[in-house]
């Protein structure tokens, strides 16, 4: 269970139709209702994972007969039909909150003695509000460990219902459990919510499933539920794909500029977590709602403030997406997720910060201030929380060296997560792509030129240094003693100067290979590059250059954003400013480190704030922090990514 997995960046848009497993929430509700029903129910589209195995084993230990068909994701459940009698029994709920919170009230309605227990993690999760409500109905519950925690001994001899008041401000599972047990209580049960519940869609889901199994639930306003005493009756039910699990794929599409469709989900889905796609849409992704599918197409992502109180299981997914957004994202209304598998707010903030994301922990959520330049690989702790593993893996789709520790914790709800994700890895055949260009962008000193040159050699492809073009124009301007502030004169020069870029750089017939790297040229070239007219002339030349040679490795500042936005492979190289300055300092003579640092800062500023084609991370590009890496390693990893991208 301690296996670490490194997610390899995809380097291109992820497209496809992932095999999303069945909804955990529906599976566990339906399984319990089927177990309590008279007759045989057939459930299809079922999730097989730790959380549902916990419920499955529990209902079997209560005497249910279950035929399992994993291959077809279906179950045939012959219920116990109200005969809820047990001898001394211990039920292990593993780490499943739903199993434990649903079974506690149900078991109290039976007859016998049973201990409800679970993993260390589940033992540390709260049960107090639910226990209090059950005790108020006369139930006998004895904590065998900590107060309000598992293991809990249940001494059951049937339970009279009546009316209870309960808060669902911390977990809707307490209320769902009471509702699921309510038909077994003598006289049924009226549940009154004392405040606004979190995750209300889960209460609606509980009611829908109960109704499907023939139980009467009356809703009085939005805070009172009346459930009549009665019997669940068997039925056949098709479980939807899990909307929380689907969120990772929608997110993958959004952050890699891909196009991913999940079948079996639609606007009228029973699961609240489908609202996650509305958030993606608000951020800038394009969403299409089909009759029986949802499709997300990635696009530039802006920021915004989002209340995820009703679909909090997608909060970590959104936090991971936010790392790639163009402005601040605030996630609020989710204070209660601190009591899930782990303190999810603290956990996601901690792990995002390891990856260079500025994330601020708030009492009821978090704020992410994205700066894609600073994203970097890290070893991610997952806190035995499947959602930490799956959401942080999303960063790995664009950031090399994201290592997910204890990746096997995804087995709680999605054992095949990593292989389903891998199935979406994009493969491009260079011959069918527009041009087989590997676009390498990044600020000065990021290692771009050295890496691009070495990568081209390694891949046996042409190398195109577009910066040399801007530098050559600057050389021509120097030679003619033009004023750099004279934009139209410089633009005219870009048109008329004869520039040849190859082994040697020739400007108007004279070798300028060394001259283009001089301190004066380096200082003033950013003015040339910020000249809109100059770019209008040089960019088409760059396209022509690569197209004529059938593609290759092209480096610059705007290759992935402007020159070849459809490049098969896009990379943004980055490194910490002092490290970049150090690299430049070693290459230059006659300048102090301070001067080099200041000059870099100034160039970063000019390059990234200019109106035309500012230096920015191209949508979907791999963001590679080379700060602490040897160039050979960077090249080696990029070559591997490129090959797997174009050769499969
Ligand atoms: O990569 P370099 O330092 O040789 O680039 C020289 C200048 O040209 C630098 O100011 C960035 C700019 N440049 C650009 O704006 N667009 C490119 N595609 C390449 C370079």
C-alpha cells in the first residue's frame, strides 16, 4: 500500500471516453435497500471498490444472498425482507463512511448485538450527531473506543420511530442513514433538519433510491422528511457512472485542452457532483450536455469564486484545476470536508504548495493564486485519501515529476483510476498532424536554448531558434544606428534586412553569430520583440521555416501560444529566478550577478507584460521546472515524453 506512482505528463490534449465506474453513493444505497427488501433485485453498473465491498460484506454477513458478476458490473441481491436478526456479530466497515453511517441506524432497528467497526481512519471520523439522534429514540449504543467514535456496540431490539431533529451541517450521511433505516422503525420516522444541510443532493439521492425500492418518503418544505413504516421491495436498478470520479476526467480535459466525454451522465442525473462541470464552464471550458453523456472541451481557464457546499467531493479536483487557471480561484462552503478521510482543506493546500502553487487555507475553503511559471514536481502525500491521489495526479498531466505516494489508496472508490487515466494518454502521428513541431517556450535562463538544441539532436529533428531572428533584427538596427524607440523604422528593417539563420547567423551578408549574443543586443532585443509590426513579419516566417522542413524543435516565447498553437508537443521551461540569473551570470562577462539578476527581471517583465504575444504558458503545455536539474536529465525526460506522444 505504499507504492508511489509518477504520473508522466501527456504533452498534448487528452481525448476520449473513459470507463468511469459506477456511483459509489448509488451503489451503497441501492445495495442496502436491496438487502432489506423482500425478493431479488438486480443492480447493474455497480461499483466494485473498497467502499462498496464494505457494504457488500456487511449485508452478506446479515444474511443476504448476493450473486456477484464483476465482469458485467452487476449484482443480484436476495434481500432479507425485514428479518433483521443477528447474533454476536462484528461488521468491519473498512474506511467507508456511507457503510458505517447507513448501517448504524439500520442495525438498531433489528434484533441482536453487533459491533460496528472500521479502519483507523474511519475510527477517527465523527458519529456524534447520528448517535445522539438514535439515542433520543431510545437506541442503545455503547462506544467501545473513543467517545462518538467507532467501534460502537449496538444492542438492538427494534426501535420506535417518531420525530427527530438533526443537523446535517457536518455530514449529510447521518441523515441519509436515518432515512434509510426509517421504514424499519415502528411508526416510521419524521426527520427535521435544524439547519441547512451540506451536500443536499445526497439527501435527494437517498430519497430517490428509497422510492425506487418502494418506500414512501414525503417531503415537507426542504427541511422535513416523513418516512412511513414499511417494507422495501425488490427492483432492478441501473447505477449511473460516478459523477465524482468523472470529475477527474472532465478536469483532465480542461487542463490539457482536450475533449473528454463521459457516458451515462446527463442534466437530470441523480448525483449532485455533475455540477462540477458548470464550474468548469464558468472557468472557460466548453461543456456539451448530451441526452446520455457530458462532454468537456478544454480552453483557457480564468478564475472565480465557487461555493462547493453541495458537491464538495469535487473540491480537490477544482483546486488542482485552479493551479492552471489564469487568475485567482476561491473555493468556499466546504469547511465540513475537514472531517472526511482527512482534513481535505489542509491536505490539498499543503500538497499544492509543495508543487509551487500559492494556496491559502480558509476556515471554510481555500484560495488558489495560480502562477503557472512556478509549478514544479513534488512527492505528494495522499493521507490515505483517494481524492487526494486522484486530484493531485491531475497536476502530473502537465508537470513532470509529480509522484503520488500510496497511489493504491484510490482503491477506496476507483481501483482502476490510473489505468483509465493512462488509456486517455494522447498519441499523435506526426504525419497526420499539422506539423510535427515540439514547441519550447520559457523565460531567459530557463535552459531553453540548450535544451531545445540538445532535444533536437536527440530526436534527430531540425532546431529552430526564433529568438535569434529577433536578435538578428536588433543587430541590423545597431548597425544602421536606428533608434530602438522608432517602432516603424525597426519594423521596416525586419522586412528588408536579409537574415539567414543556420549554423551561422548572417545579417545582410555579414556573420553576426557572436554579435547577436552581445550584451547590447541582449539588452535591447526585448524592445524589438515587443514591436507588434516586427512580430507580424517574423511569425509567418517562423511558420514557413518549420513547415518547409517538416517540423522540428522550435524554441521561443510564443511558439505554443502563437506560432504553432497546434504543435504536437508543447513545453514551457521554467526555473527559479536566482537560478536562471546564476546560469546567465556564468555565461556572461563583465557584469555583476546583481546586474544579471536585475536584467532578467526586467526582461521577464517586458516579455510577459507586452501587449502582443506576451510570454505565457501555452494552454495544455507541459510545465517543466529545470531549477535543480541537469540539462541531460531534462532533455532525456522531454525526449521520452515526445516519443511517447508521437510514437505511442
Ligand atoms: O530566447 P532569446 O533570449 O534569444 O530571445 C531574444 C528576445 O526575443 C527576447 O527578448 C525574447 C524575444 N523572443 C520573442 O519575443 N519571441 C520569440 N519567439 C523568441 C524570442
